């Protein structure tokens, strides 16, 4: 294992590497806090958050219909005995789609989209939308199925359509779990969009990537600190929101 | 079930919805989104060609000679990174847990702060930062995974140490057994199954991370993927993607089996 990963950690302390690392680390201090740069960083931070928000919104738009199609609770044919073959097959196909969407790493989606659409936030937004649609869809389906079925059963047995049952029984019943998970995923999306910047999707990641390539340590340190603050803030906002809504 | 107070909920919910809408509209407006570019006929044709090529993976022997070492490299990266993180995480969890006898709470807060910082920086960011000192190749990937996972595991281990039942520990310490002996003979065995189980779960996550770390130059399948994708060689790309999925499934199965054996 050590051999395979070329894990020669002692080379980190070899003379050239040490001098290079030392120089690089020394260039980190002092962090670049010039006003121009800070304004740029603030703009990129907003871009990162905006990318995450747009991505999650699109993901919700995709995930809700998919979850709706995948839940077994809304099965009309299951009201009277076992679910029939066609509805069951449709549900399995939708679940498979959700698994595929969820399993492809978003970085790979972003890589492909950057080559198709070009650099910029569009590719990042689409990558987040697709991956998070898979995650949100699966968890929405699980949440909708885990609630007490008597409400939705009562509505469906009395002739309500599936869509009506969704809006009048399932969603209100599980609204707080659904929102809580969505807020948590929004926070994850912020971190993802920073990472996606490294392949050209814009935001803090792209800024850090270009500063690293130019060996501009002071800029890198500022961006890193701002990123940590962003993660910390969004963590607090997310926790507060979830408490506020419960 | 207590009925929800109707008077308090409505204004809160409306305020939340309005704030969300404002954030969403502001986000859409401020980004220069170009979905039109996506649906432009030239782009669609290009994507069609990509997808067609993607369905014909390259399984030639020559390519396998490149795929296999890269896959092993990725696997080793994830395994070694997780292993290092287990050791370092445990080491940092001792001062970080509330039940530790650290005389100064400064040590505890700084340990917790270090773990939090390690955990907040995503693996890819660590890899990009480490490329300067560790160079291109799998070592930066391994270190990046190790650092991030140390934060995750360290936090989890600290909580496990805090939540473990204290009776045995108390009985021995009342008798005067030294703290380090107590740690190794009581606390560690008590939480060991939890630790190993969670570490294996993180390994599953790390194999996925290791496959993509290569995209910034940290070696393994990711580096190959980035190379072939930049040359638009979609059939090689699709075989790399399939090997990635296979590797992830393999590690998932292996990890699940061991965790079931432990439970």
C-alpha cells in the first residue's frame, strides 16, 4: 500500500521540498487584506452561495416529481391488495434514476459540462442540481413513506387523486422533516460549489485555484480564511433555521 | 399529539418563505447563467456525440495495463489515508473529549478547533493546497484524505469517548490505576467496535473522494479521467468511469460485510 501510493512522506522533509514548502508557507503571511482584493473575495463568496442556492432550487424542482413518482404510499393499486406490476416497475425505474443521479460525483458532471458549456457558474449549477436532485429525491421519498399513512390512506380511499393527496396530506404532514433536510443539503451545496470552482465553475474555488497556480500565498490564505468563515456561518444559519422552523 | 399553536406558526412560515424567495431570486439574477448555451443545436449535437462514444468503452488490453495500476493507486490512496486518519483522529480525540483529564480547557478547545478546521476544508481543497509541497501524484491525495478524515473521525471518536459508560473507568481509577492504562484497557475496547465501524464507513466515502481527487493532479483514476476527458476521448473516459463505479461498489460491499461481522 505504501509502495502503491508512492507514499514517501520523508521526501516532504527533503531539502528542496522543505525549502519550497517553507517559501510557500512564508508567502502565506501576511494574508492579503487589501480592499480591492477583499471586495473581489466578497463577490466570489456571494457567487458561491448563489450557485449553491440556484443549484438546490433546481434540484428541488427535479426531486419533488421524482420522489412523488417513487413513493409507494401514493399507489392507488396498492389500496386493494398488492401493488400491480406496472406501477411497481415505474417506481423501481424512478428509484434507479435517483441512484444513478446520486452516484456520479458532481465533480465529474461539472468537468463534462465545463467542456460543453464553457467555464462559469452554469456548469457548477447544473452539476449540483443533478447530484443533489438524486440525494434529495431519495430522502424525500423515504420521509414521505415513513410518516403515518392513515391520513393519505383516508384521502385516497375517499376518492382523492394522487396529486391532491400529495399536497393535502403527505406534504403538510412531513413538511418540517423535508425542510430540515433541504436546509442541511443547502449547506452541503455551499461547500460543493466551492469545490466545483476548482474545475472552472466560478466562485471561491476558482479564485483559490488561480491564486495557488500563481503561488500567491497571501491571497490563498485570505480565501481559505473566508471559506472557513463561510462554512462556519452557514452551519450556524442552518442550525438556527432548523430550530426556528420546528 | 399536542395541536400546533396556529398563531405562532403563520408569520414565521411566511417570513421564512419570503426570505427564501428573496435569496433565490437574488441568486438567479446575480449569476450569469447561460442555459441557452446548453440548448444551442451545436452543443446538443456535441453532447449527442459524447453520449454515443460513452456507450462504447475501450476495453483493449493496452488500456487495461493503464487502468489497473491507476485503480490500485486510488484504492491504496483511500485505504492508507483512512488508516492514517484513524490513528491521528484517535490521538486528537483524547484531548478533545470532555472526559479527558486535560488540566487546561485551552488544550481541549484548541484540539476541538483543530479538528473542526481539518473537517471543514473539503478533501479537494486540501489536495490542491498540498500539491505544492507533496507534488503531483498520489501522495498529496493520500495526505489530503488523511487530513480531512482526521477531522471527521477525531470529532466522532471524541463524542464516542464522552458517551461511553463510565463505570469501569471509575472503578479502576478509584483503585489508583494510571490513566494511560485505563485508556488502553478500558476506554478503547469499549468504543472499539463503534470506531472501526465508523472508520469503515468513512472508507466508503473516501474511495469516492479518492477517485475524483486525481482531477486536480493527485494521481489514480481521477488523473487519468481528467487527461482523457480533456482530449475528448470519450470511450476511454467511459471505461475509466465504469472502473470507478466498480471500485466504489467493491469497497462498499467489503466494508458492509466487515461491519456486519462486527455488529
